[in-house]
């Protein structure tokens, strides 16, 4: 399979948004409580003493009860376990799933892809297909409608590969019971009080790095990574720590799918960013997602 790449620069995380107010969960999060991803970054930093990292993790857990960003970050720690460098929490999908879903329902659509990838890894065909469908509906990059004439979906890029894998699992586990696909999608929208065609797509939240103003980008990164054999689509998301001088002091892997090997393979895409100096002494954080896919619509997307 030939893999080609086209760099499409977009910045999904570098914006100082507050948390969505119309989330399904009644969040009680004062934006000033946000730790600007400091807690998450500290918990993953294995160069620090363990008591400091453990204290940051405990505070992250406390804020996760009130703030959707911290809930999502905690969910990622539980989702990946030791596969996420520096993470000392054990993998626990039962704990991860509701935390990730809470941020998805707060408006961050990539979290639905997280749920789909988790279900794929666990072999749950209905959950994998449902979350893939919701993700694609919200992203509107690929049709989420099953075409009975050809027995497939409209596919492209990472979305193509996600649906390809969800469809393959569906055929193995569910056979020809394709009527359940639309039933599950409609059932989920009904459960959250949304309908296709509503303003659900307009509720997209950028994955804020916290309440603090994000660093200004002077130059975006670019890269041409070689992908591991057998991986046709996926993503890695990086948390970038920026000093007042504009220097990126750390680039931490925050999320990935479907394999942890992507974290190192795609890191060069995030390392190329150059930031403007800013006043003050506090560090600032930004989030850079890198997505890629093949199968005719091959693209490498850095940011959004």
C-alpha cells in the first residue's frame, strides 16, 4: 500500500477558549480553576520526583469532577496506561470511557474517535461503529451514511481507515445486521437530545490548554514521516509547553490511536512549531493533533 502525505497546517488547540457551557454533564468549573495543563504535564514528567508527580495527579483527579478538560486528560491516562510515556496510572477502560465521553459531549469531536478506537481494540463492534458514526457526523469530512447499493461507506483519509476497521469488525461480529447501524446512531442522538441536522456540529470545542492565553504561533511545523507497516490511518496529539522566550521546552505525547508507535513517528510534526515571546513568567501550553490516512485520500493534517 503506497502511503502519500500532504501537509495541511491547522491549529486545533492553540486558542484560549473556555469550557463549553452546553455540555450534557452539568459542569461546575470556574475557568480560573484550570491548571493550564500543568497538572497533566507534571504527572507525565518522569524527570521529576515521584511525590510531586503523584500530587499533581491527585489534583487532576479532583478537578476532573468539575472541569471537562481535566476529566478528558484523566481519561486519557486511564485509556493508555503504560503505553503513554511517563504515565504511572494503570490502563482502565472502565474508568476512561465516561471521562472521555464527558469531553466529547462538551463538544470535542475527536474524543468520539477515541471511544471508537477503544471499542475497536476491545472487539466491541456495535460500540465501535456507533462512535465512529457520531465522530464522522460531527466532523463532516466523510459520509456516515451506509450505502446499501455497494455495501460500504464514503471513505477518505483517517476517517476512511477508521470506518474501514469498524466495518471489518462489524462484518465479523454482526454479519448483515446493518439496520442496527442507523438505529444505534439515532438512539445516541435521541439520548443526548440532538438530531442530525441540528446545531450539534456547531458545538465544536477546541481542546483548550486551560484558561491562560495560548502562545502565538510564528511558524507552523511540517514533516514527512514514514508510517509503520500495517498502519493505514491514525493520530497523535501533543501537548507543547512554551516558555516566555517563545522556546518550546517540552513536547509531550497526550493521545494516540491506534498504536503508541505513532507517538514517536509523528512527533517531528509538532517539534517544528516556532512561538512568539510573551510577557510574564508562567509557562503556556498548546495542543497539536496530527492525523494521517491513506486509501486514495491520503493526507497528513497538523492541527485543524
